[in-house]
């Protein structure tokens, strides 16, 4: 009788083990993300988020340029003294120094290369999307980024 109960419990709990592992893997922010402009709703770029020395960084690997716009934009509005000033936006590291804290990533900085503004930021996964919130003092902007499997999406 106890052997039967053990098998039933094992069959009931076995799928839960895989579901919990799948959701744990999905909570990582590393990978490719399509950025969506919070003001226009248009896709802007693909950012690759990676881990380096226990912190997380994000680099623009592809830009979606509208026809007639500069195909090779630079960060001409970046703050003076910032090494990214007047550098090409494609290839630029815009997310820096994020630290994992539970299910969120905090204490980082994000640069909006179009406006030249640097925000303190935090990120988290919600409904398989990356939510990014950037703060300047008590004001904030929130964007939702979509996962992509390659830069060709």
C-alpha cells in the first residue's frame, strides 16, 4: 500500500519539479531583448544583456532606423566627460552595474543615447517580458522589452 502511495506522489510531484525549474531559468535577464520606445511604441533596438564579474550590463547590438534618419547615430547629447559622448550608438553599453537582488536587478544605470540622459534603474521579468524602470530623483520612465532569439527578429 505504501509503495502505491509513493508512486502516486512521485507522479504528482514530478511535473512540478520541471515547472519550477523552467520558471527559474526564465527569470534571467541575460540574452537578447527588443527595446520598445515608451513614448512612441515603436521598436528601437536590440540590446544584449550579459553578466560580467557578478554584475549585469547591456549593449546595443542592432538599431531599427526609420527611413531618412541617420543610419549611424552617435550619442551627441551624452554628458560631457562621459566616454560614450559622440560615440556610435550601435555597440554602445547603455546598461551598467546591475546587481541581482531576489527576482529584481537593481542599483544600475541606463543611458538614453537619444536624449543623453542617465537614469538609475531596476529591471525585472514580468509575463516573460523585461520591465525596465529608470529614475531621476522621484521621476521615472518605464519600458517593456521583448525577448528575441536572434538579432534578425
